[in-house]
C-alpha cells in the first residue's frame, strides 16, 4: 500500500512539474503589454483580498521575506548600474 501511495505521489509531482514548465513557456511568450496587464490584475486582486481581510477584522498578510538570492541579484544589479 505504501509503495502504491509513493508511486502516485511521484506521478502527481511529475504532472505538477510539467504544468509549471508549460506555464513558464506561456508566460515567456507574452508581450510586455500582456505581462504588465497580468501583473496589474494580480495587484488588483491582492488589494481586494487585503480589503476583504480588513473588513472581516483579520490582520494584514505579512509578506515572506525575500530570499538571499534575490538580495544578491539586486546588489549586483545596483552595483552595475552605479558604475
């Protein structure tokens, strides 16, 4: 029974990875205008969620801190722009 469950989980993980890969290909094929529209929609949805949380008396969502790799990228980019 455990082997069947592990095999099923592995199959689901592979299917999920394939979907993520397809999503990345689709996102990379979008124009800058399409990407900006997508980002704007996501921001509007986040604002609606925050307003709904406030109306329900819930605290605001605390964003996760950026990973160290993001900070390193930003440092390298900033250094390159300054020079």
